[in-house]
C-alpha cells in the first residue's frame, strides 16, 4: 500500500467578487427550492404525514430511529425527483428530518409541562403530596403534618422539620 503526502497551502477565497456572490445566490435559491419541495410533500403525502404522526406517539428508541430513517428516505426521494442538486439532497433531507424530530420533542415537553401546571392548579398535585407525606410521616404529630401539608418546603427549607430545625 502506498501512502502519499501532499502539501496543501491555505487558499484565500475572495467572497466579495461577483462570481462568488452569484454562487452564494445560486446555492440559496437551490435550498429555497428544496424547502419548497419538502413543504409541498409534507402537505400532500399521506406517507409522510403518517410517519410524522408515528413520531408524535413517542415510539421506542429503535422504532423512532426506523421512522426517522423512513422519513429521511421519503424526503430524499422527493428531492431527487424534484431535480435538486445531488450533493445537497442527503444534507437537506437530514436537516429537515432532524428539525421535525426536535420540534416534536419540544412540543411534547411543552405539553407535559402544561399538564403538570394543570395538575397543580386543579389540586391533583396536592393530593399526590398528601399521599407522599403520609407515607413518610408515620412518627410526625398531626400538627406538624398539617403544617407541612399546608406549606410545601421551598429549596431553602429542604431537610428542615416543620419547626425549622434539621
């Protein structure tokens, strides 16, 4: 096996030339066109819609990876059919898939936080706290229990008893 070392020198590219600006504009136009193709696909493809719905249903890690791969393949196929520059297809499909998965995870987290807030407002968290206190308060007087129940401890009060002692 023969290994060759080649000396490479830094190359200076002047991006202020009209040619460089035209290349940047062409690349941006191609990215915009690719995004348009994917936007249209997401609105019209039952397969893509189904895959996204499956991602929302919080599948196992293995299933999620499989669904993401299928979604990326659908995107790549549409981009190829749309005539997007070959070198951009995989990257654009990967970025769009990643963004969709990230958006779904963010939405699910916001939903969970909203539901937790609703539980707190409705008193359901008070009931959970009461059950927890009952399980750890076997040797606590009724008065101390009621004080703890009416005033859940703040982070500064962790480890303190109802009378403020450790």
